[in-house]
């Protein structure tokens, strides 16, 4: 029996190697998505079976007899022992966001192979390890948050540094997500109308849940979903109407201001009115869409038209600038490793874990599922004709604003496309243009529309699926803007509260308005800067976001390393140390290049210098229209550079604190980790 | 249902599982579990009713802003 089992695993390993070989070595015109999916599934299965088991049993020593916080502090509310499958759903819904859908789409400019390999092996060795180990450590500490745990294991100073880092990443995250929405909705009346309709729909749901039928989540979600689908259907009519079409057509700047105003209002409203109902909608829609996409890819098994590698691995790509190392590894953050998950793994999940043993399936397994979503996003981007992909994702500064100029430039890069094909695609998806729809969401939407259209076709369905995909991403992001602004607001209140105590009172309206305003101003500034950016914004902001997210992951992993040393499990230190070192190398190199690279497309200071020199000569460089614009570009680049320095310093400071703590723990006789006392599960059950 | 077959039982169990998962996905734990816990551990205290429980959990989940991943 045991022999048969090992033969089975050996066969699966051979199959995985074969799929990977097929994907990596294929030199044909196209390759079926089947090989990518098969490679991912078999590699994840093997990784889960062997590596996560090794971590669970040897490195961490999960103890099934030990009472978890859910049992020790059971209150039926926050701390509730929960069936692991139910909790898996909760955890996955909390970690899955828009990130794994965007990063892989942008990374596809280098071909499908680099992104795929980084997702597959990054998640096994870094992302899932981080989520799993942080979850375990939090379970051993009453389900406390990452910031709290850092404070108690590394000291107060380290805790404060971590908090500033988390606040900064929050600001950049919200700005870049806002930019994705702006880019997707600019001059798209259909998209703008459907997304705008989510606000009254959510308000209606909120009122329904509050007064008409309290607690009926399923009812209200179905009601909301039906209204949403109806608004996509009405959207086509609105877009084609001579009166309503122009009323919902906005440029990027106008949309940015609307988003900023919306973010402020949404974040001060009571949660039951807007945030909660829309979160219900977006969460269920997200799960449903992921399942739908998986089925569609499984049924259609589309061909990947993107080559395995493109010439843009050298860093000259139009989507984001910078060479494969280090920029691929920060472009795909979520999906391979995401620092944000450390906040979720030390949030509500550890308080509901029924048994320590379950941490493996929920922490490690949950992240594998997220990586699978990232793989699907990569597939969706790569089924597009490469010419179309680059038309969607290149800024107008490179490809111009007409289909003729775009087709000519992109064909010159070696990705043949005709102006007619570009115009035809725009008509097919019901938009006025497909040029420079950067930010990943439109690309994903066109790819998803193509795949879903292969499953449920019919005339006009392409346009429906396209706007469905845009709506789904925008809905999700708007919820994040609202919720994230609140998180930032409370952090700012805490920071100001240390200097001026009255600001700590969370029920104070003055503090609420001021701190919400500060939070919105923070991300709004970067959002607006992204909208007016010469290279289209995503080019500048996505790398900054990637650096920030990977920086947070490094902080979480550094903390895990310290905890391992304090637990006297130094033998297994390499498990968290391996991804820590890799992330430090990537973020530091990327940060350094963003600062000092001589190419103005990559280095912030070089770009500031370029515009600064022209300004000194009294010249105006495109896209600036006046000397005032020039001044702003110089200042914004200097600000981005400063932010980059902040991120790098936060990581280096954490590293210094960690080394000090590890040396002290190493010298100590026994374990010094501040875990909860052992309580037998049988004693509290 | 007066007569319950094993199949109907299984369907009901599946439905309950899906409903529980769906609710916890948006941060609302199981009310019956809460009620059972209150009756067992705090028989002296009046438990929240279904509506109040729901409102309480909604505030707990979103009150300070839910930090969700990118």
C-alpha cells in the first residue's frame, strides 16, 4: 500500500516535470492553456503534500493536542472554533483581492514563462510559507496582529517602524488601485454608468438589511446581483444614447477627483449603509467569477498566443520599465508572495482555528488557491493576440492615439497587428477605443470576455462579458478604497493621538473628519499624480506598490525568522530565511534602481533631473503643457524617490532590530518566544 | 418534512455548510453556535437576538475598516 502511494507521487512528479517542460520548451506558434493549468495543479499538489507537511511537522511542530485561542477564549463572537472548510472559505475571501488579477497581466509583457515560474515557485517557497507561518505564530499568541507581535518580540521601536511602513503601503495601495479604476473607466460611458450604479444599489441593500430584513445576507446579495446585471444591460443603452452617453463620459482627471470625493464620503458614512452591503456583493461576485473563469478555462482550454519570452525581458517594455530581475518579482506580488496576507493571517482567521493542525490547510492551502487565481489571470492576458495586448497596455506617449500609429509601432516591435483588428476589437467589446487602456483591468476583461465568450457565446455577448469583468474589478476596488481609507484613518488617529491625546477618541467627529481627510489626501495625491503622469501612471506607481508590498512581506518574514530563533528552532531557520533573503535582494535592488537608475523611465531622480534641466532652460517637455506642469513633475518624482527611501529604510531598520533580537535569543539558554502557555485541548473542550 | 431520507439529510447538511461558509466569508459567524455557547457558559446573561447579533458582527468586521488584500 505504502509502495503504491509512493509510485503515485512519483508519477505525479514526472507528470509535473513533463508539463513544465512542455510549457518552458515549446517553440511552436501557440501552446494550450491546458499545460499551464496542469503544471500548476500538479506542482501545487506536490508542494502541499511534501513541503507544507515538512513545515507543519518538523519546523513548526503543530500540536493537535494544544488548545487554540478559539477554544481557550471561546466567546461565540470573535473566538469561535470553526470547521476548517468553512474557515478556508473565510480566509481565502479575505486574502483574495484585485492584486493577483493585475500583476500577472502586467508581467505578461515579458512573455508567459517568467511570470508563471515566479508564481509557481514563489508561492511554494515564499508566499504560502509566509501565510502559514504567520498564521501559526498568531495562533500561539491569542490571535494577535502582526504589528502587536512585532512589538512584543522585537520591541516597541520595531513596532512603531512597522506601523509607519504599513501606513505608507496602505496609501500607495489605495492610490494604485484607484488608478486602475480610473484607467478602466476613462472615456467609457458604459463602464462608468455600471460602476456608478453600484452606489445606489449598495445603499438600497444597506437600507434593506438594516430595516426591512435584518441579517438576510443571501436575499439581499441576490437582489444586488440581479440589479448589477441589469445595470450592465442598461449601460449599453446609456452609452449609445446621445444625451446620456456624454453625461457619463469623463476623462481621467475628472474621474480621479470623483474617486477622491467618493472615498472621503464613503469612509465617513456608517458601515451598514454602503461599505458592508457592497463588500457582500463584491466578495460573492469575486468568488463566483473566479469559479466561472476556472470552469471557462477548463472547458475552452484556449491557446496562449503570447510567446514564452519576449524581447522585453531586457527592461525596455512599454508596460513597465526595468529588467526581469528585479522588476518581475515586484510586479507580481500578490499571487506569488504578498505582505498583505500577513495582516490577514494575523487577523480574524487565527481566532477561529479549531485545531493547530488546520493551520496547514488554511494558511498554506489558502495561498495556493490565490496563486491559482494569479495563474488564471496570466492565462487570460496571454490568450490575447500579443499585438492587442500591447495596444491595450502601452501609454500613448509610445504608440500615439490613433489605431494607425499604434498598429505601426507595435508591428515594428515584432507583434503584427493591423489598424482594422484594433478597431474591430473596440467595436466588439462596445468601447470607443482599445488603445492605452492600461492598468491591467481592461486587458483582463478582454481576455476573460474572449474565454467566457468561447463558453457562452452569442452576438453582443463579448461586450457584456467585457463590462461584466470591468464592473467586477471596479466594484472590488471601490470596496477596498472605502475599507482601506478607514484603516488608514484609524492608524493616523493613533499616530496623532500619541502627540495630541484627544485624537485617539475614535468616536470624535473632528478626529474622524480630519484623519479621513488626511488619508484621502495621501492616496488622492498619488492617484492624481498617476493620472497626469507622462508614462501613464501605472508605470510609476505599480513598481512603488510592488516594492511596498514585498517590503511588508519581508517585514513579516523577518519577524518569522526572529520567532524561529526565539523558539530555538534554528535548524529550520532556512525555511523563512530563504524567501526573506530573496525578497530583501529584490526590494533593495528594485528600490535602488528606482532611485538611481540613469534611465529616466526607471530612475525617479534621473527623471526629475531630466525635467529639472529642461525647466532651467525654460523648455517644456511633453506631456507637460506649461512650466508649472514641469515643476510638478519634478516635485512628484522627488516625492516618489523619498517614498522609496522611506520603504527601504523601514526594511533596513527592521532587519537591524531583528538581528539584535536574534543574537540575544541565540545567546539565551532556552526558548524566549512569548507564546501562550500550553493548555490541553481536552481540558477546555 | 415528516419523512426524512438520508439523501434529504445530506442535502440539508450541504445547504447548512454552504450557508455557514457564505456568511463567514462576509464575517458573520454562526448564530446557533453563539446561542448554544451563551446558554452553556453564561446561562445568567441574556444573549443577543438574531438581528442584534448580526448588527454587532457587522460593526465588528467593518467598524475599523477591514484590511483586505490588494
